C-alpha cells in the first residue's frame, strides 16, 4: 500500500501538504525549519535549507505546521 499525504492528513488529523513549512526541535540544534517534500513509510519527508532530507512522524512532539511556502 502506497501511503500519501492524504492518508497522513486523514489518519493523524494534521494539515500536511507538499511545500508546507514545518518547524521541529532537534537535540543539540534546537528549532529547525524544513519543507514537506513527500511521504516515506508512513512518515513525512522534509527537506532542510541545506538540501538534506529527513523522515519525521506527522505527530512528532513539538512539530509545528507553519503553512504553505510562498
């Protein structure tokens, strides 16, 4: 079964859309901002400004959905 952002929104009740900015806390780095680029294995794929991509849980503690980037 291929999981997509609609599944993430419906399952977790979050406003996750491709291109939306999010912010979360990383140990030793503090607040980090990134952009949602997709889904992988039921997790959000986010990309930081330096181009690195990471998988994070849609309901991760202190994950903020900041709204679509313009």
